[in-house]
C-alpha cells in the first residue's frame, strides 16, 4: 500500500513537471526567436557598442586601464 502511494506521488509530480515544461516551451520559443532577431538588428548592436564605448571612456578617465 505504501508503494502505491509513493508511485502515485511521483506520477502526479511528474505530470505537473511535464505540463509546466510544455507550457513554458511553447511560450518561450517564439519569444526567444524574436529576442534573438531583435539582438541582431543594427539598432540594438549600435546601442550595445555605445554602452561599451562609454564604459571604456569612464575607465580611461579614472585611470583604470
């Protein structure tokens, strides 16, 4: 009887785990793709380069290099 209870608990926990993964994967696939495409756009790359350049100027100003 105890073994049946333990197996039942694991089965329910496994079902919740699989349900959560399926739901998350479906939502994040498209979102993840859009995030990657957005990161490749020239505007986003320019913003990233500008941030790095400003940090490098701050480091040079304070003599950290």
